[in-house]
């Protein structure tokens, strides 16, 4: 199954996606009520970690996919698939808000690695956009020192994102 086939299938059968992306924030809401101020303790913080990862990975992918489709494919916003591009982001934000009401996100195991992943993806998307817009041959018209500075800055941003991801 290709990614395009999955998107087509999910558009025709949205029940599974709707169920998943409504269930995770609902579980976060239930945990908010039942943890009674002990969200920073085990097993609650591990439950929050699982819930965050369940919505963050599809949410980050949906943001990246949307950026790619709008910047590189130049797709109209009217062609946005609500089940694969909007629903994961809304579910991710709702889950983060509910969990943040209960516990500081820095206390949730593995949450810092998500910020490193987002940094890496963001920097790579910006670099890809710059390369797409410059059509590579435009770099030859830039001073050599400017190209070197851009490459060093991109390398440092990716390196700092990897550093956050591994710490």
C-alpha cells in the first residue's frame, strides 16, 4: 500500500482514524480526572508519555505533510484532507493541552526528544525549500562565503536537533 492509497482508503473509511484521534485525547482527559494531582509520579507519567507519542508522531507527520504539499507540490488549501492533515494536528494539540494541565511536560519521559525531532524536521524542510527555490544553480551566483555560512548554519541546527534527540 502506498501513502496515496492509504490517504484514499482513510478518506473512504474514516471510522478508524476518527476513533483513534478522539480516543487518545479522551484517555488524556480521563487520566486528568483520575490522577488527582499525581501526574508527575509513576505510572501516570508513563501513561502520559505513551499518549503523547501516540498523537505526536502522526501530528508531526501531518504538519510535515501539509508543509510539503503546500510549499513543494503547490496544492490548494481547498484540497486538504481533513482526516490525514487536520485531525491528527487537532488531536495532538488537544492531548498536549490536557496533559499539560496535569503535569509539566518536561517531567514526561521522552518529551524532550520530540522537540529535537521537530527541530530536525523543520531545519530539513527549510533547507529543502531553499534548495527548491534557488534551483541549485542560483547558488553559483552567491558569494562563496555566503554558501559556506548557510551550510554551516544548517549543519549546526541539525546537529543541535540531534543533540536534543539523543539527550
